[in-house]
């Protein structure tokens, strides 16, 4: 018999409906697991503001009494939300992000401990957290990926039923891939960003990190939809995503971009992905090589646009309105000292880079040019989606790397996002699902991309693959 913390949300919902279990028994089993494994994994943030709390009674709804873990950059009323940064120390938002209100309205329990992350979501390894790094449940010497590493590690280690992360350049899909779980980055505008502490506003999306595709479809259905509080949210009906879980992918046209299978890719990853593509073919899909010729520009374009937007979004943290304030007897020094003491190294690096890219005399050469290339990247996808239903690639060029392996070389770290970033630049949806393990026992993720607002396609293909494999059922030994 499996412990409750090991189950998926849809399994728990069935048991709750049948009155086989009580809501208290779910949180007891989660806390027992957390006490046992989290001292090693550190998926949850533990500081003064974050405490284990009893369940609150929630309204009746689709997710009644199922607990959900939230990344530390999504505002939760009365619960500490610090973006894993010293500069937001002690910040308890007076309001809920729209995704949190939607979850509460559906009866879900917002877990009172928040998930660890790279400070302000800047990173690919969760090593940039003010609270210290999270470890990968499959091998504690390796990173869980980032920036939603806490969310992904908690789900993989059964310390969470499911979780929300945010994805600006891969921060849901890459940790999902490294931890062997499912991660969805929805279409830009599909999920409200109201209450998500902004990193790069034209790229950020909130999305699910789950143990299987069905849970991802359920959760995406709950959090999606138009929100007048987010001017970039799109007014478009939200389909019932669980209807796409019909397993039928016969005759689907899958594009395999040749630019994703070049140097830098681990040969082991390559053969696992090729096997996964063969599996999809054996289920009736057709695959053909396609070209996304501007792929090589994705990383530089992203690191100009994302840092430019970040430098502007982070200007609000000055010691006056939120969180940490340095002691000083004059205002200007207080601003300077607060920012000097409150931001970590990577945040400072990005503020400098972004401010430079936006500055007079360099704006045209960097920021404006990056915007133009972003359009070319988007057009590559438009062209391919004219003829194909979806695109399949690896989520990452390698399995999870070692803790400390890339911290001294930011460029190397940035390159680990090479397969996830274009999706954010183009605004399209993509999902990462488990598709195998390396010989060393680390999980590998398969990425599926679709047209804007065609999340249904992702769920359809992902579910068909998942149902014909067992990768999602394998659990780390802890
Ligand atoms: N790893 C990428 C970065 O460092 C993406 C982060 C994210 O998606 N939040 O910017």
C-alpha cells in the first residue's frame, strides 16, 4: 500500500470522494515525509516566516482538500513570499496571486511551507537561493535544476502532491526534467501573472509541476483563464484539458528540429530521446526533421531581453516598500545599501547586464536588436506549425549536473537552458515529461511544444507516451 504523500492529486481526489481518507491524513503523511527527507533535500524554505500550519477549511470544489506546494515567488496572503531573496525578508503579501485565489476557490489547500528557488527565479540550479541550495532527490550531490528546483524536488521526493512553478526561460521544464516529473509552461497569456513577482514580464508564466500528465491537465484547467488584473492575459475559453487524455496520436505530425541535435548534447540523452521518438512513432505518429534556423540566437537574445526586463522590474526593491531595509541615516545611502546587501550575486549581475543593455547609446545595438531576432525566432515556429501538430526535442542537453559544477562559470550555466528558452521567446506552450534514465540513474525529460493555446495537443501526446511507458512510476530511493 502506498503512503498518501506518494499519490497523485487525482488518486487522492478519488479516495476523498469515496471517504476512504480524511484531509488531515494527507497533510500528516506529507509532514512525516518532509521531516524524514527534507533535511537532506531542502526543497522547502525554512525561515522565521514559514511555518507548518494546520489545514484551513476550504470551499467545496474540484480540488477540495488537496494540498498544493507553491514556489516562493507567487504571492500568498499572509504567508511569507520572499523570492528566496534577502531583499524580501519578512514580506507577507496582503493579497493572493490570481492563481492562488483560483486554487482556493476550487477547494485546494495552499501548503504553508513555500518551495525553494533561485533568487528572483534567476538560475538553472536552485543554487542561487538566499536560503541555500536544494538537492536532487535522485542523487543528493546533483542539482534539481532551476529556478523552480524546490517545487520539482518536492514533487519527485513525494514531499508534495503537486506544485506550482514559474517559467521564464525553462524554470518549470528543466527542473521537471532533472527530477523526473511533469512540468508545463503554458502559452503566454494563458495563466494570469497577477501576484507573480515579476522577473521578465514578457516571458514569465506560472505552470504545474506534477507526478503525471493527468494532474498537469487538471491543474492547468484550474489556473488558466482571463484575468482583468493582468493586461497580458488573454480572453479565451479554457477547454477541459482532461478530455485530451484519450491516448490517440495516430497520424499526428511531429517535427524534430535538427538544430536541437547538435554539439553539446550528451550522447546518452540523444539515444534516450531517439528511443522516445520511436515510441511515439510506434503509437501511430509521423515524424520528420524540421528546421528552426534561428535557434542558435535564443540564448543571447534571451539574456538581453530577460535581464533588461529584470533590471527594470527589480528597481522597485529599494528598502522603502517591501522587505529588507539597511540601516542608514540618509535616504540615498539607504537605497544603495539596501540593494547592495539585499541582492545576491546573480541578481546584481543581471541588474548590471540589463541596465547596460537598456542604456542610452547601447539600446539599439542590444535591446532593440534582440527584439528583432526574437521575432525571427517566433516566425521559425509559426512556419513549422503551419505543417506540423507539435515539435519534440530533449528538454535539456544533459541530465542534472553536480552541485557547484557550473557556479563559477555563468555562461556555462546559461547554456544549460538552450532547449527551453526559445519557447518563452515565442510565447508558445511546452511540456516536459519523464522519458528515461541515464546509466548513472538520473532522469531525462522529453519536451513537446505546440502552437499558442494548443495545450490540448501537449496533453494528448504526453499522455499517450506516458500511458505506454513506466518512467513516471519510478521513485527515487531516499
Ligand atoms: N535558467 C534561466 C535563467 O536563469 C531561466 C529561469 C527561469 O525560467 N525563471 O534565467
